[in-house]
C-alpha cells in the first residue's frame, strides 16, 4: 500500500480508498480478512487511530464487517451494491474534476469536450 504524505488527502482516506478499490475490483474476496489494525499501522508506520478510522469508514459503507477478536473481513458484494459503490466513486471523481475546472476557469463545454475525448481514448 502506498501512502502519499503531501497529497492533501488524509492518510486514513488514502487507506480506505485503496482498500475500497481492492474490494470493489475483486482483488479482495468475500470473507477475506483485512490486516489487523495494529499490524497495518506498524507496516505503514502510522497511528493505530488512523488505521481504525479507515476501517470504520469502510465498515460504515458496508464493505467490511468487524468480528470481535478476529478483526475485519470483506462482506459479500452483490452486483447492485457494487454498481452503487462504483457510481459513488465516479460521482466523487467527477465532482473533484468539476471543482478543479471551476478554479481553472474551464467552461462547461471545455470540460464536456475533455470528458468525451477521454471516453473516446479509453474505448480504443
């Protein structure tokens, strides 16, 4: 797991985002246990509280479940829930892009053209 200290994104959010991606992509399977909170904190050289906050965020989203004395495991992901989670990620990313475009004074038409060009490139 890679963490960027100067990215402006809180460390707990970076951890949650990377684990979320692994779960939603199927890299982490249903029933698989996540690293222990303490173990991950030691591995990443961060606070246990930071790791706990990342796990709590994923738990609140229904992606993982805590088991007393065992840690956190990945929940089953039904296709509707997966789609909803992916849609939420897309919406968040698009909101960030819109915000950046507003700061840079990029027009809506320019932003749409950019999105269409990127969509076209990825179809190839």
